[in-house]
């Protein structure tokens, strides 16, 4: 697990006269087309946790407006909810801050969730604050509105300060569920004070219920035994399955159940668990679809191997439900960048490789490594191809943005034996089907390289430093066919 680096310096202004926090965010200058890889225009502004919500044909993407990588207000965050909406994932409308910092004691409007009870909308969130002793606390607040855009904070604010037996410092990110009888359920990220047989596994999701939003019952936690606080939970029902998502160090595992609140079981693979896709949450979309939203972190010092920094850009995924209930992910077609015509580039085989027919090559690298390559590949492009492994390989794949002899490039590697896909310094596990024919779709846009494998698994990385114009396909200790290789220049600005 990579470390998360938060720099403690103040990059926003605090108006002492009104005790209001101010960030210069202008929704009118933000992109209105394609939110994939979106980062807000403005001085030192970034996207934090995303909170997608769907209602009556509109996909609402709430997101934490971050200034200075969590450094605002002496490192307490200074986050506020911004909003972008769409009906088609292509055309977007951006709004001013919808839930902001209005009081001196509000140090951050943290992650939460939105629900509709048939009459009005509710936005639940945590407020980070300092108590009388100067210690950091997180307490629950909510706002209501007649639509999902304009919210009014409710009093008392916060309405819930802490649950007995749970940590006050970590008490945040409420996920709200309104059941068929009108009861409000809140799943809250925290840690318990109870002892567990295995040390350092006290992270849990507190389960609160209320009928009137005034009196709250503390039920048994819905999730326990986590090594870290399970942050930013998400919960939904899809067909006959219930799903519970949560974040651990930015990564997002999930559990599944046939019953509303468990017992939970582990899926056969974790489709959301990409190292550089942080805090995944999902929402419905028309025609039975689901769209997940997360954020790609920035990197320390803008180095490929730099530590993660809070705040970055939006990442969207289409969620697929397999027959056994397991979830898979792929690129939503609507957010794939616009491209020009397929480039007519010559692929040059080495002594182990051979062109079999038009746009089909075989590499026979038995006890060696073989390759084919091309130059003049744009830095920003889309690459699609198919792979047919003929027997076992140690691994196979590509070197992207490389130079001569595949040096100084980013290695994208597929290993059927290990069931892994790696992209430079990150990888995903439990990837099945790599020993059979599979398809690959790659988007290289500025410092983002994003990969979809067989429209079921994805891997992304922020890779900043290398800009080579060569691409190398390779196979090691095996025989492999690469075919239908297409390289398109990206022509749209995101």
C-alpha cells in the first residue's frame, strides 16, 4: 500500500471579518464536456472524494472541492461540496458550491451521501471541527432541499456528536439509506473501543437508525474487524444482491449479500480495488446501468514514484453485474475521448516475431523475449488490440511512451500464471482469463494512463515524466498473437 502525503501549508484565504472560508472556484469556466479525468480550473484546485447520486434521469456528481492537497485550514481540509450534473455523461452542467463552510468552527465539509424521501432531498455529511480542548472531532450534520442542488443546513448543527463506545476523532462519511417504512439508516465510518482478538482491527461502520432525525438508535455495527477506519461507505441494492463498499487507505473493496445488512461475503475478485482510483462510489444510470465515480490522486513533486497527495481528477467507470453477482468494471463508452482516424504506423518485428497477415503478428519467444515495435506514437492516444496467448507465457504486454529498445517506457504487463496486470508501479490481482484470447483498450491522456481489460477489469496510473514516441509489444517465454492493433490520436481536450 502506498503512503498518503498531506502537506500542511495554507493556500486559501480566511475572511476574519465574517469568519467564512473562501476558495476561488468559478463553475462557469469549468469543462461542460466529458468529466473523465476532470480537474477544476483555478489556482491549486483539485477533486477529492466523489459522491454520485441519481434521480429522475439526472446523474448528480457531488465532489469535494480541494484547495492545496488537504492543506487548507491548517491541514483540516477546508473541503466543500461542488456539483456537476449530466443526463448522458457527455454534456455537463457545473454549479457553485452547494454545501460550503459558513461558520468559523466548520473546518471541513466531509464526504457523505444524498437521499430523497419522496418529498425532499437530504444531504448527510460529517463536519470536521476542533473541540474546546483543541482536539479534532468529526460530527454529523445534514442539509435539506426541495431539489438536489440547493440545500439548507439544518439545526442543531451538528445534529449528532458521537456514539458511545466509538472514536470521536474518526466519526465521518455517513451513508444514508431510507427504507420502505421511512426509517433513516446511517452507516458511519469509525473505530470501536472494544478489544478484538487480532490487534489493530478496530475499524468499523456504525449503524444508526431514526424515524424522526432527532432520536437515534445505535445498532450493532454493520462491518467490524477492519485494520483501518473503513471510510466513505457506499451501499446499494442491484437486482437480488446488496453491496457494501468502503475505502481502506484510498483503495475500495466491497462485500455482497442476499440480505439487506449481511451476512456479507467476499466476491471472487475486487473490481474497484485499483491503487490509483480512490474512494469509489456508484449511482444508478438509465437503462439499468450503474456508473462509479472516484478520483485519481496527484503525486508528490510530480514524480512517477511520488507518494499520493490528496486531491486530483475525476475517474468514471461503468459497473457490470455478472451472473453470480460479482461486479466488474469497464470504460463508459460516452467518456472515451474523441479521436482521429487510425494512424498508419508500421510495426517492425524482431527476429522472434513475424507478421502473419494484415494487422496480425505472432511472437515465438521460447526461452527468450520477443517484440515488435513502432515509432511516431502520439503522447495522447487511444490504443486497442487483441491478445491470443498460445500456451503459457511468463508475461506479455507493452512498453508505452518508450524510446529505443523499450527503454524509459512504462511497462504494461499481463501474467496469466500470477493472474495480475501491472502498469508501471501499480497492479491489480485476481484477473482471470489472461490465458485465453482477451481485448485491451488503453487511453493515454496527458499524465493519465488508463487501461480496460476485456471490459471487466481496469487499471489506472498517473505517470508524468516519460514522453517517448515508441510503443513495444512483447512476450516472454511463450508464444503469443497480437492482432487488430489500432492507434488513434486523441483530438479532444478534457
